[in-house]
């Protein structure tokens, strides 16, 4: 298991590099649909930096408002942030919260890490850019997703196959193998099969059905 401070160093560096990328986007690119259904690039960018700003009571109040529907809460908050903050203000938040060690109640430091890694892909892929993931950081995020059931349900969705990273030591599950770089494995774990599929191989792959995002 990666040490907590190393996880935070990856969070810091990935947020910084994402902020640098965002600063070069055009107005049209900010409004481009991301890989997350119903989310623009601007809404996803705002969501990524919402983690150090989260406070317990607004989350509880939101869950009450949306009758416990956490996904609805996150979607509405993302839309609100995109509507009330300009791209420049969102980028400023990345600088304002650089080095922050805050994360929402009930999460671990690995959750902000997987957020910035996965949502960085949600932003860059539809814009036609390639964003590399540090393999060690992606492995820590993969460990976190595999051990938590919500919201990805990775172990349930991928039951019956064995996942094997080809560029770093990491395996999970039992059954026919699906192999690929840890970045592609992480996308698969996070329910993003479409961009993951071209980078994966193995006898377990035909059991998967590349679809749009849910």
C-alpha cells in the first residue's frame, strides 16, 4: 500500500498539471460534453476541485433534498458550480487549494487521487488530447476502487475475470484474464469500458460489452 503522503503528492501534481491543461482551453472546449453523461468539461473540472471545499452539512442537506440520491447530488452540484464559476475562477480554485489535505467525510486520500486521474481522462479524451497517468498513482487508485463498492461496484461488474496490469505489478479477480496498462485497467474499473477496450487484451475481454458511460 502506498504511503498517505505519497498519495497526496500525486494528488498535488495531478491537480497542478490538470490546471495547466485547463488554462489552455478555448471557450468552446470548456463547453464540450465530457465522457460523463450530462457533464460538460467545465462541470467536471469544477467537480475535481470540489473535494477540498466539501463540508459535511451541505452534503447532508443535499442528500435530504435529493432523497439520498448521491449521484443526483453530485450532478446537480457540478452543474451549479459550472453555472456560477467561470473557467478562470475554476482554475483559480486549483491554485487556491494547491497542497490542501482536505477530503470529504467518509473518504480517504485515495479518493481525490482517483477523482483527478479518472476525471482528467473524462475531460481530455473527448477533446482529442492524451493525458498520461503515473503508473504508481493509477495503481493506488485501482486498489481503492477495487476495495470500495460505491459508486463503481467494480468487483460485482467484473466478477468472473482476472485483471492484470502489464506495466506494473497489479492483479485482481479470478477467471479468464484481461490484460493492459494500469491506466486502461483503471478506466475499466471505473466503468469506462469504451476508451479502455482498445488498450486491453486477453481471453476475458469478449465477456465485456463496451458501452457508453453510465
